[in-house]
C-alpha cells in the first residue's frame, strides 16, 4: 500500500507513506525514477541513529550521512525516512518551496527533532511556520505503546502538559508519539488545520504495516517519501 501523505492536491509535490505491501528497502528502488509521480528523482535517505540531527540535502550531499531528519529546497530530490512503529513526518512549505522528512522515535521526539527541522526550514529557506504543511504518518499509538517512566519524563519537557498524549492503564504509562509531535509542531507555530495525522496504529494494524514491537528486530521498515518535482509548482500533471 502506498498512500498519499497530504489530503490537499499539491501539484508539483510527491509525498507518500508506504506500508507492508510496498515492501522493505530492496523494493523501494521502484520509486526511482518515475514514482510516485512522473519525474526523475534522486532518492536520498539518511543513516538513522535516533539522533536529533537535521541534515540539509543538496545534489552534492554524500550518501550515508547520519541524520534523523532531512530538508531540501532542490527539485528532483526525493527525501525518505524508514520506520517501523516510530513516527514518520513529512513537511511541505509551498512558498519557498521546500520539503522535509523526519524520523521521530521517542528519543528523537525527546530531542525535539521535528521542531528542529521546522526551525531549520525557517533559517535555511525563510519558511514561515504558519505556512508549513505537516503529515504525520502511521506509527504505534497510545493504544499500544506502553513505556517506562523515564520515557514519559524525557518527553514531558518538550510540550506543555500531558494532555492528549499520555494515559496510564494498569499502572503503566502509554504514550502517543504522533500526538506529542503534533503538539510540538503547534508550539513551533504550525497551524492545526495544516497538520494531518494518519490515525492508524502500526501495532494494531500489523497486517498492513511493519511493527517493531510486534515482530522484533527482524521487522521490515515502511517509508515516508517527499520531493519537489522538476516541473514548477502549480504546473498541471507535475
Ligand atoms: Zn494500537
């Protein structure tokens, strides 16, 4: 399954979330060139290490750089992150234009990597947070993500309050990383109507999505991809 990331039809933008049916890394080669929309893309995926590092990617950026978020304003670059339960987040500034892809597990979320990526788009591309659109892809949600108190503590400082992202069931805290990241985006100035959260939980829906918690270290990875097509934004059929 490959689903479009944004509900709006942004011509000139390619952005999607994959699932189990799109396969793991070896099969993603089908995405270049010509997928998910027509156009020659160079695929760029950073080496993810649960850091808070945001990398600005250009046509000259070497492969295999360590980062957990990537941003670019160059056309023809398809940015990707890979996840299984962690939160994939795509960013789009239609004005510059510029795009970003973020991998946010609990460590990255505690390191406010999404906010760092937004700030990087502001400093590098003069993006305005109120104009940035964000799509938060399928991830393990509060229904299934039970964690230790140290995780709750590390996330608490990143947003005001626990409302909407933390519940306690059977004495065990459960957290919703997608909700934490949404709050972080709001606090960074992104407006609510520009934030889409895919509701599905990867653990509940493990027949559709890879889930690390469900399958263990051997779990495959789904991906989130975003790129500016070569054609100008606004051009039909881009
Ligand atoms: Zn669930």
